[in-house]
């Protein structure tokens, strides 16, 4: 097991399904290309991109040329490979500038991270599709879990997923269907997971003890941007044994207090 968070990878056939259901398939293809390039540590060639996304190479080339023209993707004529271009930063900067959550959350993340020697994340919830990391803080003293801003994970995974299931008001059948697609190191049964979701609903925060990553404890507390819609979560991550020594109940209280304070600020 590595020390990196296991980022969400597209399920085979997901893009084809999205394109079939989309009213703008060209945009769906472009978004898939951008996500793939964003997750890759190295530039990719046309055939690799087309094969990974199950696109016809000629269609993939058309999308890539359009993204290059808009300066979202760069093309190296020597290597014939594509990579993200700086144009995506303009969109990200505009989003961050108007996003109150990141401004409010960062001091809380820094405080809890330093006090309890944990990795802290602020995540944006996109329905039952996925969560996106939008803020991070690491103490630098203990075991580090790497999760970069912009990382995407399945919505129902780990502690955050229990919060979404507990407070998100989603159809139970759809939740169960998505639960079956999740990948864990030590997977809970559906009944165990449902019991943990109910416990989350009662105590106001969720905890994942070694299910998602063996030996790692993940806590999550919900944050609402409006009183009727769960929008974000604060997440604390650390080695389970170390968290018990350093005061797990105190960390739970601090995380819950921070999430409630953020909810009050975002809701006005």
C-alpha cells in the first residue's frame, strides 16, 4: 500500500454512457480528455488517449485540436504528445476567486492539521457522482497522505461517502447500486456500511477505520452552503493507531465544531 490517496479512475464504458445520455456529446468528450490529461504525470499521445477513453482516433483528434486552439491543451510537434496548457488555470482562478468555502475553510484546516498532526482536506460534493478536493493542509510531522487540489474521488467512498449517504437525501436504491462499484482495501458489507451511515446521521460526523485504506483512519464532517443542500465536507486523515494516541475524541469534536462554524458562515 502506498501513501497516496487512491484517486477515482473512470469505470470502463462510463464515457460512452455519458456521451449517449448527453445533449452535448462533444463537451463530454472534451471534458473526459481534460480529466485524463490532468491525471497523467506525463504527456500522452493520440492513440493512448483514444484507447483509454474508448474514442475513435479521428474523433479524439478533432477534440484535441479544438482544445489546443482554445489553449486548454498543448501539443508538442516533436513528441506528438498532448498535455494540459495554462489556459485551464484561468478557469480555476476565476472559480477559486468566487468560492467562499476555500477562504473560510483554510484557517480551520490549518488549525486542526497542526493541532492533531493529520492531513486535512476540504472537499466539494458533486451529488452522487464524485467529490473534488478544493483545499488541503498538512502538518508535515507525521505520515502524509497525498491528495492534490483538484483530485476527484467517488462520492460514496470512505468517511465522506457516509456523510453524503446520511445527509444528502438520495434514493436508497441508487446509493446501493453505486456502493457496489466502490473499491476498498478492507470493504465493509452493505449492511455494515448502512449501520455506519445511520451512526453518522446520529452523531453528525463519519469515521472510516481502515476500510478505504488499510491502517488509515478517515473522519469527515458535513458542511452546508444552504440549509437544504449538502455542499462540502471537512476531512481528517491519519494513521489509526497514532490518532488514538493523540486523542481521537478530541479530533472528532474539533472537526465537528469547524464544520458547524463553516456552515454558519456559508449560510449567512
